[in-house]
């Protein structure tokens, strides 16, 4: 049992706060009570926060291609390795939430952190484990909810350099960055907005002081380590301590971060975990059963039952389960962020390393990784009961987890016309029969499976011919300084795409107020494929969409950010009349129009396929 060293001194958080306030007052004068950090851009009417379409942007291309990443939960809580022994001898178990859930007194938790010495943290070994697993990016906790910074931040003393027994000359984030760069792996940082340690966080009167330090810490991370992404957490409403993080706070933070690095990728927990926040959604410990509407997505999951290290948790998922999870996720257009939790010395548990290696071995065998990297939702076929099917260009990858009996077929249900021009089992020379059958195709392998986890049938397909790419310039946009579309429009122009995020403080034009306006788009939509399309309107407050004079989306009850969908049959090369009416009443303002079909992955309707009247 560890003996707690109680110090007859001011607790660290109080001392840090006192020193920080004195220094800040000397350098900057008294902190503002309500203002956003001075470095944040102050937008106004006319500001549009939509920078690109994450589904197609060059900025997010690597993330969409890589598909598989390593999550690392590592911090001061790792010192306890999942167990806290109270003064009465009882034991409370948890991992990264152990401080709060076991109600550890502040001074005891600070004592434990003072003993933290991850001397065995080996960045090269961790990067090698990720590389061996086939993981192409890493996200490590730079600061979890306990507020403890894992880099030598200048904003307080509650960090690995200043409050631990670790070698003060080392910086594990710098070490990991160097090793990741050398291996060609992207590095990102997890950062918790919710902070249990900083006394300024919970009080609205003092929160601006916390927020200023938070912005300064994030600037340190971006400027010093150049992460490819920031993975936020702790945005939800909570008590103990009170968490009042708001959508407005998220708006300011997103604006600030893109000012620091326009190529930075952020998850939706930078705001309030909604479809309009960040670049991608974050389902946790679950896999959506279909592609997610309106937003890229990434499932974060654990190898056992905890994110941080818990010595007692030996309930490890099997390599089969983990690999099949990856295949299901990729086939639905998502990413898989799979977590490891190093122990108090910084060592990744061997069962984690072993399982990661087996996933990587499967991915490398016979090119089976093609079913994952750069692949996504097929569009062309329904998801089968016998496995998962992903698509990369004119290749379908059918990852079969329930191999048929000899001579029995695997059926694929087609959602649009296409021809199969070739079929083979990766890693096997066996013939695969392909025959049209009912609503699709029957695939009949001549032999048995090539592995226990999944056997991949690669299909070369030829979709129905597409019309040439359009030459459109966008739709006619009329902006009204009211919600009723009355009177002359304040602005009339050509809008390249319907892809706007005005949020709380922005609007379509400098002379249009941020509340109480309406926008009407008219023109023509010209598809390249004769297929059934899904149109998705991401809006707040109201949206209506007409195609060829028919109202297909009617979301006129004022609402917060949401996705409304319609399916419409469109003809290749034909210009279908489109009309969109959007209104903003109060609060946030968003309006995006996406489409998808068997031949078109989900994306903002592109400029080239939109024409003015």
C-alpha cells in the first residue's frame, strides 16, 4: 500500500492559482470578467465559418484514407493503476475517472501525481506497436479531466514536468512526435475542456480566466508539436465541478484554432457533440449500423473495459472481434480509434501489443488492408449478413466472416445497376463464380476460407456510365433581412455551394444581422448518374427543399441543428429545378445541402453540378 505524503504547505492548485493570478496581473493587468481570449478573432455579421467540405476536402484526405488509429489514455491517474485504497482500508476501482468517482481528496491525488514517474515510456516502441497494427495515426491524452498536463506547459505547475518524479529533461509529447514523424504516422492530441482541478473552471465569474489559460495551452500544443488533429472531450453538461461549456464557447474555440492552423482537424466535442460541430462525429464504444448522415465519423473503443490502465481488468477483446470491428466501421465510411492504456511506468500492456500485432498481420496478408485503407461505404450494394463490403474506386471488397458451405453462394443485393468484370479471393487462387440472381449477384467460391478472421473477395465492378462532369457555377442566392422573404432581397448573387455555418455571430452578408434573416436559392441540379439520390439538409432553424416543383424536405418547425433527408430519383445530365428556402430566427444559423447515391459518396452538392436559372 502506498503511504501518502501529506505536506504542510498550500495545496498545489491553490498555490498555482495564486502565483498565476499574481503573474497575470503583473504582465497583463486584471483579467477580463466576460471577454473571450484576446487572441480569438472577433467575427461579426457577414462571417461564415464553413471552410470546406470535410467529405471531400484535401485537408481531411489523410484522415479519410487512413481509417485506423491508436488512442492512448495516459496521465496522472495511471499512477494508481486502477485502485485507490481509502483510509478505512476499503478499495475503490476505476481508471482515468478515479479521482472523481472514488472521491479522492485533492491533496492525496496531488501526492499520487508527485510520485508519477513513467521512466519506461518508450515513444519508439509505442509507434512501432501502432505501425505493426496497421494504425496510421495516434491520438494521446495531453490533458484529461483531472487537468494534469502531459507536457511542460507554462500555464500552471500541474503538469508532468513540474509535478511528478519524472525526468524534467524529458518531454513525452515531443518524443512521441519525433518517433511518429520518423515512422510516417500522424499525431494528434486529446484535450479535455472539463477540468476538475482548476478552481476557475466552475464559476462563471472566473471561467474567463480558465478559458484564457486553456487557449494558451492549446496554442502551446499547436505551436510546439504541430498536431494533425485535436480530439476534444468533456463538453457535456455536468456537475462536480459544474460544466457550463456552451455552443457559443465552441464557436469561439473553433474559430481560434483554425486561426492557428487552417489545416487542423477537430472532432465534434470541440462544441456540443452535434452534427454541425467540428469535422467529424465521435460515437463511443459503439459502431453505427449505417453511414452517418451529414458528418464524417470515428468510433473510439477500448481493447478491454477501460481507457486508462486498470491492473485488474484482463477482459481483453479477441483479435477476431477487433479486426471485424474495423471491417464493419470501414464499410460504413468510418474510422476506428482503438485505445491502449500504458501502466504507471509508461509501458503498454503486452496483451494490447499482442492483439494489435494480430490485427496488423491480417491487414498485411495478401493485401487484405485494401478493404480498409482508402475504402468506404459501397453505395452499390446492401450490407450482407455474412460480412462487410467496402468500396475503393471500382473495387468492392467483400470481407466474408461466415464462409458458405461448399457450392453455396453468397448473395449481394444491388442498389443500382453495375457489372462485375472480375472476382478473386485475396490470398487464394480459387475461382469465384459470379451470377446475376434476383435483386443482385450470387458469388460462389470454389474453395474454403483463407483465414479464421475474414476472407476477402475482391470484385472488379463497372458501374453504369456517368454523364460528363457539369460546368455549373452555383445557384442564385437571394438574402432577405427578414424571415418572411418579403420586400426586395438585401443581397442577390451566385452561391457556389449550399455549405454555410454562420453560427451565432455570423450572417450571409455584412449588412444582414445575425438573427432574423432568410435565404432562398434557386436554379438547377444536374446529376451525373441516373439513380435514387438521398438529399440531406443540415439546418438550424428551418429549411425547405423543392425538386422539380415538388416539396421533398419540409422542416419548417424551428429546430436546433439537425439533418432532414429525402430520396429523389434523378436523371443523369438532366437539369432538375431546385429551390431551397432557409430561415434563421434566433441563435445559431446553419444550412448545408449534401447528396449521396449508389454512384456518389456523401458530399456537399458540388458547384459543377449546380446552375443558375
